[in-house]
C-alpha cells in the first residue's frame, strides 16, 4: 500500500530558477563591463562558449572538484574557447558569482506553486550545487524561508542521483521515502535518483524531451510547473 503523500521536494536549477536566462543576463553585463575585450564577437558566440565551459565545469564539480578551482577553470576555459587572453578570468569569476544568483530568473509559476503548497505539505529542496549561490537563488526567488529542509550536494558531499542525498532529506523531514514526491527537470538525475531512493517522482519536462532509458518511469510528467497543483489535489 502506498503511504499518503506528506512532503514535496524540488530541484532548483531549471525547475525553480531559470539558469539559462540568468546566465544570459550576467554574460551580457560581463560583456558590457569589458566591451573592449569582446569587440567583434557576437553575443550568441560568447554565450555558446560559456555554455561549453560551464558544461565542462559541471563535470569537474560532479567529479568532486573544489569550488574555486571549478569556477576559475570555467572562466579561463571560456576565454580560451573565444581565443581571448585569460588575464580577466578572475574578474569574470568574481562578477559572475556576485551577480548570477541575484537575477530574478524565476521559472514561470515557481513562487506561486511553492506558496500554494505551504501548510499542505512539508516542503524541501535537494540540489546539486554550491551552497553560496543555491541559497541566494532561493532568497532571490522569495521562497527560501518556505522550505522545511534544504539539502545541497556542496554541504553533504553527495550528488544526485545518489539515493543517499534523497534520504538525507527524508531524515530531515522525518518522513519515509514513499511519503515524498520529488519534482525536477532532469530525467537522469532527478527522476532516476528519486525513484531509486523510493520516492515518487514528477518530471518537469517543458521541452517535451524523451529519456534515453525507459526502465525507470516518473509517476507524473508536467510541462508547466503549476500543473503539479492539480496532481497534488488527486493524491
């Protein structure tokens, strides 16, 4: 028998916080701040170079790389891809860290959904990321104080999809995994991790992607975040 749902937990990046939009805004500011460095390079090329350097930085982070090394390496690689001097790498890193998480890049409906679940379910966050920026993102969105637990990989030393990071949240909420629903945008990280941990999983899939593997299925799939409110009325 499936236990009654008592808690709803969320991923942060591209579930509550629109990371792509925030990065675009910050890169625009960085380019304007150092316009003489980026003269003659269109912003789409600049953004693509940053996305590639960020992808590689994420791999380093997932491999256990320390924050300062990963962040500085991302800036240096970004400039190298563009064929630019790495002399301003430290400046870019500082500006990015200072401003990125303060951009009001809310995924549409995120705050509305969280506010409508307060008092009905225990709420939590499980996120792979550096604590300084992840906490600031939640604060910028105006929802940090609405969560009963916030579990970040950078604090607990575990990364999704490892089931143990999900169990950390269960323990914090004093709930069994089957009493929890996890909502996230990544099939491989969020859905697979939550299901392996014994939770129910809702795949936030606004781009209508298809998973590469189908042996693990989400309990629910939504294209807009506020669809979760309709689902939760039925469980």
